[in-house]
């Protein structure tokens, strides 16, 4: 059977005329505390026993359905929702709520056999069946059958009283899809976006190595970055534009799924998605394959999956980064942690107290749900040793017992902790376009450092200093930048003139920006600006440079921000900066480069711009940012502590300020409490301003200010 695609492919893939069902994320009485649950995976029937153990652990929500398309449709057109019904009925009787996941991220074998074209063609060739997320999310056959299972499934469950919401797909990305139909759609997109083919050739530099095209029909295939794929264009302007196009495929796909679900969902139900971050064996940095700020418009509540090191490597940084990102996706609204580890890998099995510390760390960033992947460990297949809350024997273990403590505390104290409202005075500007462009060139041939290797150290330094951070993007900058006193702009390698002018105006009108090396270097099409660098922002930065080098045997002059000279590091890259109107804070210490500025600050209008011409080591980076925070006038009582004491604050539903004090170390520690007088949540003890709070190893204290 051939499936006729009733919409032109370009319209299907690129259309931005969405119908967004915008509703406020539902408040919760107490935070959701849950697990992913797969009765289909169990080696024997134990639903009633699992629910008994869930109730004992105060679990109040489960996520089901997203991984078992082949169970619900074992053969084409034959549907069996009895496993869903059994779980829904049992959970409803137990008073446990359910989030239903659409099962479209793992296709059944019969679909791949009947229509092999549903398997994505990537730079490495066509995918094979077996792994999840191996399909082309634009393929008409895939879309037809995905639509059918979504319609059948959601229509079947929508009126069940246990169902509170829906997760569309799972950790959705474009999966590198770049087959013939995607290539055609990309060319159509280019034709519409750049109707003058000669202007397109000039802007994208296609005279280089005879890449120029005279007709759109001659446009060659594009697959990805020269660093990351075996076959590709040599033109970063093209590959970056293709990456942008691929991210738009994800945005469109999620909106398509959300529109299907929205036909059935009740007004009291929500749509969410479990976005994830770039992966380095754990969650790390801005997701390169999805524009979170655009894709999140499809959902009512942003969801996120956060996995992180534990044991002696637990710092809480990934929890904080992921939470700040998820909250920022929806302009400060609360979010759900759809997945985080319970036990996970062997190196993630938490020390006593760590699971509890982690759970409250999620709430402190504004989460209204903490969900574990998953309930119990699977007994075969790929994720056998990614362990759940229960081990393979299904017996209570220390991690489960600690989860039961957390669940009990959420039930007891959750009303005072849910729906925490958070806004910070500091924002970091992140950009997928800059990320792709930076990753194309990095610091030159052989360099391994990517965009996230620059972003994360800046974020991590602020985290260690207890400076709260929101994220803004190019698409949200114009609306949101005015709400911040300090904006940090790491590695903004590709940016439009308009974006850079917005940053200039922000400084001129009284804001403080911290610029870094590589900022403003090229336009949005990765065409290097032919003016003095750093291009347009040299007006607010008050500097220029025309040369850059790799740092060797170089230090900095003078006493810098109280940082020990032995802790001064200059890594990866250094620009030979000359001031125009800027004040030089330090020069390079080097026989040849000693006349050049390394760090400057410039008064521009009513504001201040700091410019860093190199990548600092961690200690120096903290010193630079502490100086910027001070000059921006945003010092808070939280900053009287430093990592391993982490402090997070927000406003609860009753209008009280809630302060979390965390000890991310294996030794007891005293934290300074410099907020107004409050009361400790767990023991109701009065805590006076200016006193110390004793935190045990991996401990947490929550103090609520009293009106």
C-alpha cells in the first residue's frame, strides 16, 4: 500500500503556522514523585506487588506507554491496549496518577519491514532496525502509522480518570536524518529563504573550491559537520544552515504530535516532552540537535531528563544546569524532571543521603516533579545494567528505602515547596546557531573543545559562587534581556547584526555584559565579518583585534581579582586585543604578546561591558565573574557561601521565601545563613539571620522566611 502525502513535503516540514494550545502549566498540591513503569518488561506478573511498594514509597505518579508500540500494535492494524488498561485501572484504584507517553520513538519491526524507507538515511548510510530513534521523523509512511497509533491510543485513554497528561515522543531529536527527501526539502527551504541564487552564492561563500551553483537542481547533498561525519560539505555556512533546518524538523515534529494529542486531551490534562541535554556519559550542556526554546512552544509544561555523576563526583551542577534550562524554556515556569537516575550505572549508585540531596536539588531549581528512570531493573536487552529504583531481585534496597523517605517528606512538606517561583538577575545567552558554527571550527584542526566546553565552565563558575542563572536565546533576547542586570555571552561565534545591536543597546541602557573570545566573529550565516573584530559589539566592548594565537608559556600581569598566580590559566585560545575606549584590566605576560590586552572593561552609555580575550581556568574565571557580579550590583546573601555549599532560593505559593542549603561533600559543614530570620522546615527550629546551619555530609536544610 502506498501512502499519499496529502501535504507538500516542504509545508509538512517547515511550516511555522502552528496552532499552539497555550495553557498555564498546572500547579500541583505537592510535587509529583514518580517512576517510569513497564509492566510489559516484567519477568512475571507483579503489578499488585509493585503498586504496594510504590504506595509504601509515596510514589504518586507513573509514566507508561512510550516504549511499547509493538506491544500495543503487534501486527499492522491490530491494536491491544489491555496492558495500558490494566495498569491504568490498578493505578487509579491506588490513587496514583499516570502520564501516558506516545510510543513513536521506537518503531515496531513490521513497520520497518514493510516500509524500509522509514529508517533514516544519515551521513553513515541507512540505519538498520533494532535500535530506538532510528527512523526518519519526516517520512510519510512513518508519519502515517505514528499518527494512527497516537490517535488510537490517546482516544482510548483520554477519559480515564488516572491520566493527568501526555508525554509526546521521547528525548526527540532529528537523529541525523539527511536522506533524499530531506535533501529536497532543504533545497526548497533555501529557495524560499534566499530567492536570489546569486546573492545566496555570495553570502554563503560558494565560490570557494567551485562550490557555486547556477541552478537549485544542482545543489549537492549536505550531511553535517566536517568534524563529526564521514561525508559532508566543506562549507560551514551550508552545514550550519542545514543543522538549523534539522532542528526545525524537530520543532515541527513535536508540534505535529502535540496537535494530535490536543484533539483528545481534557482541559485538566497537560502535554509535556522530556527534552534532554548533550551527552558525555551524562547530561552535559546545550542540546545541539534541538532548539529547546522553539520546540518547547509545543508543550504546556517543559519536561527534562537529567543524568549526572554521583558518589564522589556528585556536584549538583548538572541538576542545576538542566533545571535552569528547563525553567527558561517556558520563560520561568515550573517544569517536570521526567527522568533522572535512581541507581543507574554502577558508578552512579548513590551514597547514603545522595538520592535525597538530589531530589531536593531538583525542587530548588523549580521542578514540580522528580521522576526516576525507572521503577525496576530490566532483565535483558540493551539497558539491563541501567538499574532502576529496584534491583533485579525486586526487593527493597537502600536506594528504594531512601526514596521512600523522600516520598514521605514530599507528602508532608510538599505544599510549601511546590510551584517555586524563581527569577535571577543573571542570564547566560545560549545559541544553537553559534554552537553549530563554533563546533565547525572549534579552535582549529585537531582541537577537541566544543561550544559546551566553553559554556559549561562559565555556568559552573557561577554555580559554585551561588549566583543564580537563567538562560536566554536569540529568539527570546529582545523580550527578556531587559529583565537582567548581568548577561554572560560565551562563544557567540555566529550572530546576526540585529542580535549584536541588541546587546549594544542593552549595555548602553545600563546593563552589564561579559563578552568572551569568539563573540560576534561571524554573521548568522557563518560569514566572517570584514570589519575589526569583535565586529559590531566593538562599540560596547571598546576593543578590537585582528590576530589570535594559541597560548603557550603565557600568563597575565598584575594582581588579578585576588587569584593566586599559580591558579592563573590561559587555555585554548587568546586574542591579541587592543583597547579603543576600554580600560585594560590586565595584559598578557609574554615576551612577544605583552603589549596586548587580555581582559578589559568599557563604560558604554549607562552600562558596562567586560571583554575576555582568552579562555580562563576555573579559579580565574570565578574571579572575573565575581568582579562582574559586584559591578552589576547583584550580590546576594547566597554568595556568602561557596561550593560545596550550594544555596538556592525562590518564592512559594504562600508568598514565603524558601532557601535551600545543600552540602555537596562527604564531610559535615557549616553553612552561613544571611537571609532574614526563618524556620527550618524539617525540625521547625528558628534560624536567625547571620547564624550558621550545620549540614551533614550530603545533607540539605530548607529554611522558610517568616512574614
